[in-house]
């Protein structure tokens, strides 16, 4: 391909990357596709604001290292993203450019310059965990007189029981739950690995009651939002912040802790270790 062709086929390459490379050839998980989609949605908005070009007018020759580095700085400085999120967005861009270099060898010099951008190193702080009393305070904090409060209580209880990732909890469908006999929930995690997590009696009781308040279609979300659509990651983070604020009144030790959905996952792991249960 000549330079003029390179400048004209970026939208085609991006569509092929998602529809063929990720879905057909690599069989990427829905979580990966969603992460890459969000990365490019942000990137294309940034490029449009910076170059005054619409996404259909953007060309591969616009993908210089200065532009990509400016986008990464924008994520940290303007959007307040963590280094981990910055690196995740860079991974999506690098994966696309690697595909471009294979699909169109004439664009290799452009791709190589972007692929040479390193991920940013960062300190990995020791992740804290909650005591059983602190976790119970959070579970009991939502106002069960409201529909959203009842949902939040079941959500946090299921978090604690399963140690699931936030993406797994918001992606949980009614058909993924079995409450009769040996009750369990089925998660599809990273790499499309499925696992079944046994449920405690208290969690079964809460889930059984909660299922009477939502759509029982097998593909319906177990934890919908007020519009009955699936809760988002940011929605879960917000509801957890609200619950922690309420729980702190009766459990002051929570005030000094930085609590995220991943804290609940780590809390489950520590509870299992303390009980002598193999994490596998």
C-alpha cells in the first residue's frame, strides 16, 4: 500500500481489529473487548479534539508517538486515571498497532514507534482487607426499605461470599445462579475460565428473596440499576462508597481505610486463608 492508501484505511483496520482479530481469531473475552472498546472511544475523542478531525478522517499517519504520549498524559492529568488504567489503555493501542503492522507492512515504521512506548512503572501498595465485623457493617449499611438498598445488601453479601471481581458481579445473569441443592454461582473470569463458587446459606436466603424483585429471564442481570439495565463498574464503586460512609457511623475503624470492590475480593481471600481453606 502507498501512503495515500495508508491514510484512507484506518477505519477499516480498526473495524477489522475488533470484528476479526479480537473476536474471530483470538476469541477475546467480552471483558477484553469492552476494555479495548472503551480505550479507543477515549482515544478517538482525544484525537478529534487535538487534531480537529472526525474519527472517519483520522489516518494512521496521525498515530505518532507524541500524540499517543499526550493521550496517556491526558488520562492521568485530566481524567485522574491511575497508572494501571493508563497502562491498560496503552495495551489496547499497542495491540491494534501490532495488528496493523501484520495487516499492512508498509505501516511498520509507524507501528514500531508506537510499540516502542513502554508501560509506566508504579508502586504496588499492599492491599488491605477488612475484618469480619467491618465487612458485616458494610453489608448491613444499605437501607433495605428501598429497592436499591436491598439490591446493594445482596450485592455486597455476594461479593463477600464469592470473592468475585467487580466485572464478574455486574456480569452475573439470573441463569448463572443455582439455589437448589448445592447452591452456587457460575462466573466467567479472565481468559474465559469458568468457575463455580458455593454459596453460604445466608447468601442463598438473600438471593432467593432478591430474585422475587427482578426479571427472571436467564440472561437478565442479577444486579440491575434503577432503569433495569446492568450495573456498571463505576455504579458499584459509588454504591460501595455510600455504604462505607453509612457503615462508618457504627464501625469507626472503616474511616481510616481506602475501600474498593477489590478490597472485598481480598477480604474473602484472607478469610479463606485464615480458615485454612486452599485458595484454589
